[in-house]
C-alpha cells in the first residue's frame, strides 16, 4: 500500500507541477505528498524530481519512471473497471493531430462517434498540414498519410489511400477520355502548385514515374481543384478520401485507372516511449475498423 501511495503521489505531482496541486487532487496535505516522494526516492536510490518552491521538474530518470507509473496505474484502473462494471470504460483527455482537409472529413466525424460511445473522454483535435512535434506539443496520436520518415515514432497502419485522376462526365464528353499519361498533353490539367507532377505506374513494367502536367489553372489548395473538376473545368489528380462520394454518386469519373500510382499508407503515429492509454488505443482501433474497409471511402 505504501508503494502504491508513493507512486500515485509521484504521478500526481508530475502531472500537476506542484506539491500543493497534487495534495489537493489526492485529498492530503502538501507535506504528506513531500514525505511520500522522499520515501520513493530513498527506496529507489535516485532523484526523480528537482523541487523548488515554485516548480517541480522531472529528471531523466524521473521521466522514465513517470511513464512506467502511468502505464501501471492505467492498467490497474482498466482492470478494475472491467471487473466491477463488466465493460471497459475509457476516460480522460486525448490530444490528436491530423491533416486539415483529411481530418475535417475523416477524423472529426469519427471523433464525434467515439465521444458518443465514450462520454467520459475529452478530445482536443488539431487540424493542420504542418508536421507537429508530438513530444513537445504533448500530442497523444497523430494521423499521417504517406511515407513515414521519423524513425523515433511508432506507427500503426490504419489503411491505405489511392490517388486517382478524375473529371466530370461533361468534361470527358467534350474533351475525350485519356488512355495513357502521354495523352494528358491534350487536356486541361488542374495542377496543385507548386508543380510537382502526377505519379503513375506503368501497368506493363510496374515502373513508377512522375509526369509534369499543364493546364490553365494551378492552385495550392486541393479543395479548389476538386471544385473545378466538379464544374467540368479540367482533370484533377485527387485522393480517394476527397472524391470517393463524388465517384459513387456519378459527379466525377476516374480515368487512367490501370496507371494508378501505388497506394499510400494511412498511419497513426505516437512517441516511441509513450504508453498508449486505453482511450487512445480504442480510438486508433475505431479508425482502423473504418479506414480498412474499401466501402468506407465511397462515402467520401
């Protein structure tokens, strides 16, 4: 029991940043919290916190021990909930990050669904196309699309995403259907600026190459290119997550299907040494259940 009290006092102090705040949360005096921390450090033989009258700062050993204590206390809380209630209940805050356009369409609605199923969970969702710093910005989980380059992060593959060349039926009637990428020179291609080209895979050789395209309009906002394609103003190379519903409902049509680029992975990423609380693990599983179904993307 003394060990458990020492651990909970340590976690409370680390989370709240002061002995007095930890004491209020635990319903004891600041002196009691201080004695429990002293006993814990003496038993372990290491300094876990640098304490001043103004703040508490974790040492490197303290940071490691803090994460392990959080994991153990979370496991204990989950086990108690499963036994006493017969179900697993998730609770507490979750900080998420996702690309702006994708997050608006395919993360935020699932957050709402998740919070309805787990009313004791609160969520802070950051929608931004910048690459967030998970550790320094205290992000529990980030959703990313494409190749992952940061080896310090752990990833869970949620599904895959294809990019397709699309046009409205009216445009294809007026301008014809391209059958090979080299035929794009005779079409108005709506490009995402700055020009990076469209990626194709040769169906015969399997080789992947990038083709520069030209047209009367370029824009650095893909949502605008999507709207122009719907309006019949040209061909656009868009992600299936954006145009899936338009395809299923006939507003857009894909071309060059046999030349489609290799699919990109959709990942949940988190810091390597950060333990995932139950609430985060359950949300990742919800994303994987949805993103792993081809029929999900038809809803756009």
